[in-house]
C-alpha cells in the first residue's frame, strides 16, 4: 500500500507520519519506509516514527531526508513500507563531493577535522546503496557507495555506533590526485621465500608488456605460478604495480620509495628523490631502480627511520596534494627502534598534519598486527594481512587508484542485533541532529 503525502520540514530526523496514514500504509514505529519524489525521480529510505501531532496527509522529514530526494517542502511524495531485507553492516564507505568553490583536497581535510560532526549527522539513519545526503550546513554531498558486507539492491541497514565499526570516505571522483611514499621493509627476515604465487599470470603479462626493459622483464619472469617467492621480491613487484597505476592515472602525481632495515634509505632516480609522473619520462629506468633498491635483505627493522625519510619526501612534494604512506613489513620495530618510538614520532610529526594518511600490509608469521592496526588508525588508513602475491599486488593497485580515508571508533558493549520491527528501538530524542 502507498499513499501520496505532502512534505513538511521538521528538526526531528526520520520519516514522521500521522497514525491514520501509518495505518493505511501498514507502518509501525521502527519500520523502514521508502519515500519517492516522482517528479525528481529520486527516492530514499528512513526510519518511521508515528506521531499524533503530524497532520493527516502530510509527512514530516528533516532537511537531510528532503535533500536526499532533491525535493522541497510542499512537494508531494509517495510513501510505502520498505519490504526489502534489513541487514547488519560493520562498515560503510561514503563517496563525497565538495561544495561549490571548494577543492577536493580541502574538502577531505575539512572532513578529517570534523569527523565527529559527520558521525553525529549520519548516526541513526537508514541507508541503501546509492543513497545521498547533503551534509548541512557544510553543503557537502555524501553518497553511500559501499558497505561491508555489501548491501544488495533490496536491502537496507541502520547506521548506529552499536553496529558500525567505522567508516571510510573518498572523493566520488577517482581523478583526485595524491602523492605517495612506499615504505618497504628489507630487514633480514624479508629474505624468506613464503609468498605464494597464485592467479597472477595476466597481471604479470600486462606488467611485462608495460616495461620495455630486459632487466624488468627478467625480474617479472621469476614469478612462476604455484611457486613461493621471497618477501622482498614481492615487495619490489608491488612497487612496480603501484608505479604503473600512478603513470596510468596521468595526474602528475609524485612517488617516493623508502627502504628500511636498521637504517632507512630513499631510492633515488637520477639523483632525484622521487618520481614525478608526466615529468620524469624514463619509466623503465625508474622501474629498474625500484627492483634494485629492494633487492637485498639484511639487518633489523627501524620503521621510525623509514617514517622520517617519508615525511622528508612529503615536505619535498609540497602542500598541493594529500600524501599516502604505504608500509609493507613482516615484523615489528626492533632495537634501536621500538613501537613506543614509532608512536612518539607519529604523534609529534604525522598526526598533527592534515595531509598524510598511512596504510599498512603485514606479511609472514611474526607480524605485530596490533601495532600496525594502531599505526593506521592514528593516521586515517587501513591495515591488511597478506599471505599470497595476488592479494598483495591487488591491494597496492587499488591504493594507487583510490584515495580513501578511514575513521574508526570503538564499538560499545552489548548486542549488535537488527530487527525488522525494531521492537527494542531506542527512539532518538527530539531535535537531535
């Protein structure tokens, strides 16, 4: 059953209807309803609140819900019960677009500085894939682009701190430029041959075709299907994948490579400390130097030294782009370095900056996953555990294409249950935004 109702604006969030209209549509408080503006050809979902103060024939919505419909007060909408499945999700990804006159870098920095406000704005809302919100008063467009697990076309979820582990945000335009520094662990343990080569033949073939250099081709040719390769060789191949993706984007982005053992070293290209796409033309030489620069594994693990080199490169890059640091390591900081030293350096030199995020991948059996997760949490990035080459190079390729920033918050204790009728729903207080 559907009815046509006239929109009225309210400060109370959700979709509020009179008892008479709710009975006609067969709605109860805690249900999810779909509103459709047939003129704008847009729809959205929202949690239902039955309110005797709402006039029959009208539906009250907050500004964000009205904006989701690209509609306005006084327009008519068709309202119906959303009959799809209600799903539990752990994480959502927002696609974001800047307000008029604001560039993408400044928008991402603004969101980074105001994540708590964004969380408060989105908390308690029902979402479907593709649903859009206008974050007032900042005039930033948010679109639900992904969830984990992924919602299907007839599935809806409720955004709450109890069920949401965190959120990511990225520009809806994949063209947003960003610079990068790859930090490669080349300590002695990286010489172990335990990275599986599975289902990468097509990727390696494209990589060979992309570099007209016998040295690079010979290196790529050492990755035989079904074999196990050295960890530092897998690191070098990941660097080539990242380089290829950066070149293919054609955005004039800069890429630095830092290797670290007991000390750190920045790989240079013709005496230049980084590669700049569109400016530095000898791609084959750059690829060759990446392989050579990560070709020897020895010594301990001094991540703090690696981060110092990475920050130096970020300063050389300038302030016009976001910088992504990507750490690949198989262990944890060892003397003279330590986790405490790493966190102290990050807290003093990276966290205060607005233009750096850190992602990390752990390989091998001795990885300190808790440490790396804490590093990436502090710096708006993500961590993965990798055991095979396919997973590793796919991750690097995705990072090279997409600038995604992450926010995580603690999950309060208690159950994480969602119900069709929300029998135990705690209705949000009037006026909460």
